[in-house]
């Protein structure tokens, strides 16, 4: 049953990420990059080799040109997946849920939501009833964020899910960084509750 759930999560995450993963060949000024990077506020070049400009300041923070060693971040995430004190001994499932709930808010009609922004750090999105319990997943990842301050929360949450899938027997998914954290909660003016499926209805 767990493998079936993880497979479903993998498929859903991959499909959702198709809308929000930074393109590898587009320039920041292209229309496709504009659509895919925080609905118009493009501040990252796929060819720069650097992390997102706002990645270092926790909640958005000051600009930085410090490159992120994503292989090192992957290794750090792998080392923490097994956790005997949590649930069935692995934090992979809750990290998958964090990424899915972050990505699953994407609305194609308005080009809002999705994994860009890591809006669940803010009270309004975190208070969505469907996000109950995910504060634990975010807390698990705080030490990694502290160790690698140049990685954005948006990238970290998705990469953690990729590593979780790999750890539980799934495929190794190539990672494309470049998601930009929201600086504040003003993004919610274009958002609303109800974008995530209500689990209690199924």
C-alpha cells in the first residue's frame, strides 16, 4: 500500500512540477520563463550556476550570489531520511506530502500557486486545513536550510521529496533549481483556499 501511495505521489508531483520547474534553456526574459518563475518576477538565470537571489535570508532575505552545492544538499537529505522516532521510521512520506501540497496549489488559469514561493511558511497558507501536520515536515528541514542557507525553501522542499522518492525505492529524478521564495504574504491576494483536495471527502 505504501508503494502504491508513493507511486501516486511521484506521478502527481512530477505532473505538477511540469508547471513550476524552471526551464533549462530559456532566458529569464523569455515568456516561458516569466510564466514559470513566480508569475513574472523572474530573478534567476538557468545558466548562471547560482542559487536564487532571495535564497539566503530565510523568509526571502537579501540577494546572494553564493552557489549552492545541490549534491551536498542531496547527501544531507539522504542522511536524515531514516528517523526511528518518527511514525514508521522514515520522514520520506511526510516530505512527499509537503512537496505535493506546495505544488498542488498551482492554478493554470491564473498562473498562481505551485511550488514557487514556499508560501506555507506564512500563516494564511499554513492554516489551510489540508496542510495540517506539515509544520513537522518543515521543521525537519530547518537544519538543512541552516546548513545550506543559499538554497531557497521552495527548492529545498521539492528536492527533499525527490530524495524521499529515491530513498523509498523510486526513481532518481534530475533536479532543476531556481524556485524563488515569496518575500512576504502579499502573494495570497491572488490565492484562495480549496485548491488542494479535501482528504476527508475521499
